[in-house]
């Protein structure tokens, strides 16, 4: 229990530090969209340029630092590159923060928090 609390406190501290920075990577590059109520999710830029469409069943996060995340069927996070044909990078994570300046906090199921780039 103490280990989990320590991990949560550490994550909170790092996220707070990351959120206080003013790096260029903080801007949203793409946002998720659906062409109709029952269609798959795609990504579109704030200016209206479609990166890809009808690619994911679950709603992805916004794109920052050329990365985004989507929950899989098991409820775990998967990280993808923001490209016309997104590529999965890494493994599945029980916890994952948004990328900031090329780094993110992640925790695989049953493991401690780590930082990836």
C-alpha cells in the first residue's frame, strides 16, 4: 500500500512539474473526430487537415509531441505515432501521461512508474 501511495505521489509531482513547463510540445497538434456516430475515430488538425480517418474503435487522446494514446479492449493504454498510418510504440500501459517535451510517465500493469521517450 505504501509503495502504491509513493508511486502516486511521485507521478503527481512529475506531472505537476511537466505541466508547469512552457515547451513548444504542449500545443495540441491533432484532435480525435468521427465522421458519423457509429464510425471509427480519426485525427484532424485544428486547421481542418485530416491526418487519418476511421482507424480506431475507441476515442484517442489529442496529439502532442507527435504521439497519442488509445485504450485497447483490455482497458490498457497503447501509444501511437501521429502519422497517416499510425504505428504502435512500446507496450500496453495501465497508466500513461501525455508526452511533454518528448517524455511521458508510464506504468505497465503490476509494475512501477517509469519515464519513456
